[in-house]
């Protein structure tokens, strides 16, 4: 049964942890650890968690595994309306199936990256893909957050595409997650679309965006320091330690670096495991941990 939620764009989104995915030695998902981490993220200051996103290696997680993860979350204290589900598919039919599974679970929102295989696509093509997806979902479509992360997809969700989708699908488009790292793009989002949830993925820009009307973040760093990131995402309070931590992980492949730090902070070495084509950053663990300690002993501004 599809469990609809009565959500308006006026609700403040807050902080969502872009949940990392733990793997067992054989490469399978460590479901129990994932469930525990999801619950701890909520307890630690997050309003929701986001599964299958970039930090969660969502493009490497199969449809069957997605179902297992949602089933596991259903056994935890995390409520379905505290779960944002990222879609990772380039075929519309596959994306529709992922969306329907998430909607049937009762998720808070759908995080929708653009189609990411074909490069140099036009705005008309990007609009057509999104429109085809939402039309196929039909009247059940809701709470769609467009995901702009061109460093991963090589496709920018342009302001024109956003405006066209909002005009065509009304209240279905309730937000944008902007992980482009381009402050001028973010400013334009805040100025032109401040009536929906503008979420910033680059924590270095987060506090400034919130002070200008942004509604929060879906944050990979929140896996490590949810309370500190909440200060940026909810209160708009700058924290130079978080800026420095972002600069640190950007010196490495980001997801492996975050997972090495999670392994250190949790005491569970398995957190550092990633799925191919990613490669673990265990060789840089000493340097990462030493830098982390130096950063987090500084006083917050």
C-alpha cells in the first residue's frame, strides 16, 4: 500500500545525514550496522537520514539490496518519514521502480539526480527525463528533491530545468539539493526558489545559505559529526572546524576518506570498506586521523 504523507514545502527540512553504507567482508551490506548507524544519526541530531546517495554508494546498490535496507530500517526506531531515498538509475523504468518502492515504504522524500550516463545533454533532454519519470509515477508522485551534483553526474540541473519542472508538476517539486559547490548557483536558487527547500551539500557554504533562507542540508559529514553540522544546517552558525574537515576529505576520494574516519571514530574497521569501482583509503588512514584530531581540537568560531 502506498502510504502518502501530507507534507508542504513550508515544513523546514533541517539536517539529513547522507548515510554511508557499511559492507561485510564478503561485500554484502551489513544491515544491522546500517540500522544502528541510522538510529544513532537521528539520536545525534539529524532530522532524517538519506539512503543510497553519493556517500552511500547508491549507484552500486541493487534493487534487491535497496529492499533489504528499507526492510531493515523498518525494524529500527527510525520512522519511514525520517528516510529520504536517493534514486540512482538512468533508465526511466528502473527509476520508477526505485521511486515506487520508496513511496510504498512511506519515505519523507525522493532525491532525484539527473540521468548521469550520457554527457553533454541539453536542458530539453534533462527536462524530458525528469518529466517522463514523474509522469510515469502519476498521482502518487510527491516530495521530489532535485539533486544537482555535476562533479559526479557531469550534468547540471539548470535553473531553467527547475523552473520548467515546477511549472509542469506544481507542488511535486519540493526542494533542490545543491552539491555543485558554486555559490553563485546557490544564491540564484535561494533568490528564485526560496519557497521550496534549498539544501546545500557543500558544508562550507551551508551556514551562509541557511542565513539567506536555505532550509538545511543532506550532509555526508553528518555521518561523523551530526551535532556540529546541525549548528550550520539549522542555526546558520559558522564552524571553521567543519570547513577544515571538508577541505581535508576533498584532498582524497571523498567517500573512502569519510569511511576511514568513520572506522576510526566507531572503532569498527569494517566501516572503511567500499565497493568497486571505489578503492578504500586505508593507506591514508594515519594521515587522515592525525589531521582530524588537529581540526577538531580547534575552538569553534
